[in-house]
C-alpha cells in the first residue's frame, strides 16, 4: 500500500482537488505505484466520490482535529504552502507543494521557491501538477531539520525578501 495525502488546510482550493482526481493525474499516481489517496478538502465545495479515481482507493474529509496521523501514514504529501507544509516537513515526509496561483500577494510562492531551492520539497501549480508528478525525483529531497527556531526565522526572512 502506497498512500498520497492531499491537504488544503482550512482554506478552499477546489482546483487542487479537481486536478488530483482528474484521469491524467490518477494515471500518473498509479504509474508511480500509489494505491490510496486521502483528500482533506477543507472549506472547498468539491467532495470527490470514492469511485471517482478508478484504480485508487479514495477517502475524503473536510476537517478533523489533527491531520498528523494522515501525514505520518503518507508516502507522499501534496499540500498548499502553509502550516500543513511545515508539519509535513517536520515529519520528514516527501512533499509536493501546489501553490494556489490565483491568490493575490502570493506568499505561498515565495516560501515554496525557497524551500525547493534548498531541496526540502518540490513545488508546482495546478497547471503543472501532472508534469511535476511525471518528472519528480523524491530521492533528491533533503530533510528540513526541525527544532531550530532561529534558522527557521532566518529562512523566512530570506524567503520573503527581508535579507
């Protein structure tokens, strides 16, 4: 069993959920050996039917008290760039961040670019998700070491252009 956990946090990011459940992305996930997809859809209006992804077992939910177990059980986490991104990195899980490029003042992009430049994650947008899945090499990722608040503060300053 190989699981992908997709999370949008407390937001609505229907474009990501629609893309993940598209036939092309489902085929790419199957080609990569994934068998299960768990979707945390947040405030979104898209709630995929468990039968919507032939070949994959699909579970979807809006919210739960903690997604830590889902992250721990995942072989790949696909997330928007926010708190769940940092939680996945802290858990040492391979992470693909899908930036919502429809947002104004997109701090997600700055954070994702910097973390990818340091080889902690891969990032894409919904329009490049399929190609990113087809070409990704998770073995190139390096752990983001937790428990170093000053390093993280320096990283954030750099990511948002303060230094």
